[in-house]
């Protein structure tokens, strides 16, 4: 397993912390050469990933990133579109401005479409590649008080991913979605603290409110490394017959069979 991705070049967006960092480190440990992007440099880069500073909601930054990858490596085998966040305030439809909707859709949906369009030509040229789009359980189980615009953008990402898988499958490229539930990341902890501040309750109480709202049978948040393990499997040759599928990894939170 340690060398199963030897010779592969992988891009992980939002790869400097949280889920993205765990994925980048895991792919590197399996032998891949990993490129990570974020707006700011990582505080820790244990595996010496190739870092490219980029705001992927900015068209110029996205083009520059794609150009640097192409010129340096001449190929790309794996794209993990992990960059994303719930940027908008809670409170339901009346609390969201046009700008809130635009920001959530630009980061969580349109930037993924843009990156794939820029980088797919190298995969098509060699007739192989894997794309993993990181979504969220909230796309299937939206929480109106907390995730309305974010959930809608990720739901669009799910539909786009299925369409892309159907288009690219005959051309040797697999596309899958990974949908985490609540994961113990810096962004999640900040999200909980913001709920606490806006509601006038403690962070512990805010965490309980969120967990009660989501309903997680396993009773805890996931660790980022648990998400990374699933992604590492899906990009590996062991998953060569898997495409067009959305994998929930949420501790059993989704209340229906799928």
C-alpha cells in the first residue's frame, strides 16, 4: 500500500489544513507527488508537498496554478477538489444576502468546475485520471438554520459530478464524490464557536445542539484522517471500477438508505 500511487501526480485543493491536509499527507505516504493549494502557505508541511498559493475563486489564480502544474510535471493523474467552506451566516433565507449566496456558490461549486475544466485536458490526452469532489452530508440533509446556501452549492456539485462521471467514463477518467458529515477540523471548531457566540451559549452547548440537529449514531465527529483513508482508496487502482458514486462518511447521520 505504501507505494500504490508511485509515479502519480496529485492535486489537493485546500490542502494545508483539516481534511485537505490529511488527504495530501495520505496520498504522499502512498507514493504520490502531491501539489497543494490554498490562499496562504501551510504552517506544517511534513511531506514537502509542492505548494502553490492561489485563491481558486479568482480566475487568474486558477489559470496560474494550472499553468505551473502543467509546466512542472507535464501531467496530472489525480484531482481532489477539497477547497470549500460554509461562508454564510445562519438564520435561514432572510438572513442571506445576494453576496452570501454568490460567495458560497463561487467557492463550493464554480471553482471546482473551473479547476476541472483547466486540468482535464492533460488527463484526456493520456486517457486516464481520477477526480474526487469533496461534498458534504448537508447537501442531502440541509440544515436551514445553518447551511442553506452552502448545502445548495454542494447539491449542485453532486449533480455535476454524476454528469461528469458519465461523460468521462468512456474516456478512461473516473469521477467520484466523498460526502463527510461533521469532521473535527479547525473550520468546524470555528463554526461551532460562531454558533455559540451568535446564540449566547457555550461552545460545548453549541456542539451538542449541532450534533442533536445532525444526529450521528456513532456519537462523535470524524477525524480528518478517516476521510483521507476513503479518498486514498478511491484514487487507487483498487477502485478502478468505481465511478459516478457519492460516498457518505458521516457516522451514520444520513437518515435513509442510499
